[in-house]
C-alpha cells in the first residue's frame, strides 16, 4: 500500500481550489456481443469518442440484449445488471451522457451534443490514478474528489469503474473484433460509495480501492489495458456532475489517428497526404516506419525520426505519392517498427485509409444517368467517403434504379460525395441540371442534408448551387423509424439547378454532397445536365414560347400565319412527349400539367428549317 500513499500525496500537491472546474463528460453505452446494430455503429462511435478524448470518457456495459454474450457478460454480470436497472436499460445500443443529459441510440451522439456539456463548468474536480501489484494481478485505484465551489446535493455517490481500453483478437457473435472501454469491475460495487451531501469549496475526499483481477480463461483482462474511471453522480436525478480517469499503461502503442491534406479528387497525378500519429503508450517513440499503399499496389516505406512523447500526437508530411488511372482510389497508411522493432501492444489501430478520385477528361454534351445499370458508381463517376469506411452512396433498386445515401446507418457528421464525370461546357451558353430526390425523416431531431456543389478548379474550391436539409429535404410527410425506401412516384420530387454561370467553362465538376444527421435514407435519380447554345432558344425567328419556366401550360405564338409546320415536344433525354395541344390561329397552347418537373423542348419544323426552344416545367 506504500505506492498508493505516495501517489495520493503527489495528487494532493497538484490539486487546487477553483470556482470553476473544467468538466470531463461521461458517456455510458449499453452494447452487447450479440447485438448486430451495435457492431454496425460501434467502430464509428469509438472513432468519434477517441477524437473527442479530451472532452469525454466512456464506459461500455456489454449487456445481454438481445442475448447474453459468451465473454464479457459472464465476467461482469452483477455490475452490468445493476447499471441496467439503474437506467432502466431495455435496448442496445443505448447511449447515456452524464446520466441525464442525453439518452438515445448511441449512434446519435456527436460533438454537437458533447460540446455544450463540456463547456459547462463542474462544481467538482475528480483526479484518478492506478498502480498494480508486483505480479500485475491486483489493481490499486486512487481517487480524489474535491469541491471547486459550495454545493448541496441530496443523494451523491462516487462511482469507480475499471475498464479495459482495447480488446482485440476475439470476434464476438455479432462480428465485432475490436472492443473499447469494456467494463470489468465497479469498485467496491455498482452501488458506489456514498458521499457527503453538503460541500464547501475546498472540501475533499480520498477513496482507496483494490481489485484482484479475477482470472477467467479468455475472459480475463490484460492488465496493462486497464483504466480507472471515477465519477460523481446525483442519484436523485442521475446527473453525473464530474468524471475523471487514469490512462491505461500500455508499453508501446503508436496509433494511426488521421489522414489529412488531401482533396476528394486530384488532377495533378499525385497526392501529398499528412499522417497524424498518436502515442497511446507509456514509452516515448523516437523512430517509426510508415508504409503507404495506393489501392492494392505494393507498399512503400517512409522512415521517420524525431520525438513523440507518451500520450501526445504528431503530424508527418509524406512526400508526393504518384497515382495513375481514372476513377476511385484509396491510400492506406500504416505505422510499423516503432523504436527499431519494439513490440507494438496493439496492432489493430495502426492503419488509416482515405479515399479519393481521379476524374476523366471533361466530356462535352448532356449528362443522362438513371442508374438502371447495376454497376455503381456509373462509368466515370466517382464515389468518395471522407470518413474512411467507403460506404455511403450505393445503388438501390428503388425507382427502377437510383443512387441511395444511407443516412440511416451513417454516423452523424459523415460526409459522402458522389461525383458526376467532368462536363465540358465550353460550347454552351445555357446549362441546367435536373434530378429527382426522395427522402423521409427519421424524426425532427435528425437533420440529414444533400447539397449540389460545383467546382471549376478540380475540387480546390466549391460553390453550393442547391441545398436542402431536414424537413426541406423530405419528400414524404411524417416520420419513419425504420429504414426508408420510396415505393411510389409520389414520394419523389423533381429538382432543377441553374448552372448558367458555368456555361463556357471547359471542365466543370458536379457532386452530390451528403452530410449525415443519422436520420433516414435519401435517394437521387434521373440526373440530367442539359447544355445548349441558347441561340434559337433566346431569339427564334419562327415562334416565341412563354412563360418560361411554366407551372403547367406553355403558349407558343408563331410569327407567321398560314404556313405548314409540324410541332414536337421532347424531354431532356430526347424522348418524345405527347401532351394535349389547342390551336387558336397562330397561338398554340400545350398542357404539361400531367408531366413531371424538369426540362423540355419544343421543336417546330417548317419548310425553311427547324427551330427549337427549351423550357422548364416547375409545378407547385
């Protein structure tokens, strides 16, 4: 016990009294080895929690929903059941932030929810440390709780949880093979330690607990992965007032944290990524090899030398990496050989993958895409997932073929881009884009968004020309908590985007930019980019057409009476459209009220030639 006494003394020396204390937010998740949705959301959730590690700490209760798992539930069943009862847990994955600040599907947690709570000062300070016995079979937890201001509670308790930071090498029934923050033991139990209810600024309490790390074959934890989390909770309303934790004492653990410095698309023939690496171990890192691989090509090695102290990050700029071939690509960066070959105690967090594309040369002419073919993305289109899991936009059979963005499964804040192949508009003076969209909201709280963005400098800068989110994006009224798939034509909306400002440009990139609010699926179909010179459309010598745009009926006035002519109407794909027409002298009225919104053409053939006008149908 001498180690603990010394540790307490060191902690007490650094403790100070302040009227305000920075809050550390606590996130508790009820998840499980047999829960398929948990396997779906946890990798991205854990990634977000790690990115926000200076603001939030997490405990994962591996519960028995829908059934008990073979490894974690038997080991900590008593404590898990107690926390289930405390929070009335009945589903997985359920996430709870600071006891009563957030209680929802765990996948809905994001920095927008975390930040306001983190910014709210806490009335307490919680400091935590831990050590091990010589045989590494007993953990000693040390906790100091100090009041930063006067505080009166009604049923305050201190909770202390031993968690295992990273568990790998085991695949559970739901397919998960990497677990983080798994609860191993509550100290002294899940009931916690009662605290005094009335606190003056500067009051403090010291808690000492130890736990013999119960061996249980595969189920027993790895001692150096253990961390201790302590928090002050008000049982009367379940609010967590403050949390603190001690880091796991992993000997060596370089972690691939992020790939940055890359555009979605490149036209230069190379990429120049930067690689952020975290040292999650207790040993400083002085040398490291970084393997980089484009697609499935052989890996190349970049050797780094420097100083990466324990629990810090560094960003390394890699040399230009050549890329060949149009279409979608990936770059994978992996840390290897730390400190000349010291054993890496966690091999599952060494790699990051980023996705990007190389566009084809710009193509002149109209774009017509109905996603009828099974190939996705369509020929020369590019799909780029900015968050690294290469999901998001995919082909759906809805609408006889469409592009689907899976907001239903995509974590809040995920960005997925679907690129139309570059369009050469140098010969056009008029440019219009039309497409159909379908979306239904999960609820008003989950705001999904789709933007149509345009670039003329190969993706360096973007202009947003069309944007809808939340209720404005929805084409079906009401909410749907199951995954949405459109089943009728009435669930689609025809949209039109004016691209005239880009006419005359020889390389125009257009993308559908999808930003997930973890809501419900959206679909895009019948993408048409229509280009024209606008000569006859602007000043016809034979006829004039109005109004344009029209809400249903167009009027065509011929400038010469009593001449032979034929009139045809077509949609943007060139398919002839048959509508009711009425002729009154030199006036022709055509009723398009039964047609879908979009771009159409009126063509009049006379003995002296053919003239054509374009118009847009925009029904209310």
